[in-house]
């Protein structure tokens, strides 16, 4: 028994396509210094918070007591570093 001709489904879908699909341009990789900078910011934030609680006289803008300003600056550095890690390619 002879086989019937079957339609090519992929060709039909391409036939009625209104706009051709375009490939997204390839993004450039991050510079070599970017990842160490981001990790350094996060590490600096952690060190600042730890020094604020263990040895408060070392942190320059605090007195003999722990300072919430140092805590917020350390958390800000960690947040900036974390947001920077989302941009690494």
C-alpha cells in the first residue's frame, strides 16, 4: 500500500510567522576586576561589623561604644556587594 504524503508542520508554522525571530546580541563578559571588587565590598562590610562589636576603638567614626552607624554602613556595603553579584557575567 502506498504511503500518503504528510505535511511538514514546521514549514507551515514558519509560513505564517509575522515577524522573524531575532537572536539577542551576546553580552560582553564582566571585567576581570569586577568580581574581586564585589567580593571585597562584601568582605569589608563584614569586617566593619565584626570590628564594631569586638573592638570598637578601631572603627574611626565611633567612640568607645558600638555604633549603629557602623552597623548600617557595613550592611550597606554587604548589600551593594550582593547587588553587584547579580550583574556578573
